[in-house]
């Protein structure tokens, strides 16, 4: 394990729990629904273009026995 900048320390119902997930990134499978909607807005006075993508997705573990969750983590 190694330190991470800006590690959240206010998670959970009592705001004193920090949770991490330990797994190989190749063990996480992500599925995306086919209907992806793109919307854009242009603000000429600011010179900006805003693009918003809306989609549905889900993530599952290929092998649940290859994952572990740790709570109340302190480094």
C-alpha cells in the first residue's frame, strides 16, 4: 500500500470510515448501455463549449473471490 493525496476521511454513516477495494483491475468488468446521449451548450460571452454525456453502465467482478474490501484504513 502507498499513500494517496487527498485521501477521503469522511465516508460512511458516522463520517469516520474510509473504505478501499483491493483487486486486480482486470478483474473488473464494465458494461455500457447502447443508448448514449450527448448534449452541448455554447456560451459565446465566456467562449466555452460544454458537452454532457448521459449513459447507463454497470460494473461486476469476474471472480468475486479475487477481491477484498478494507474499512477504517489509516496510513
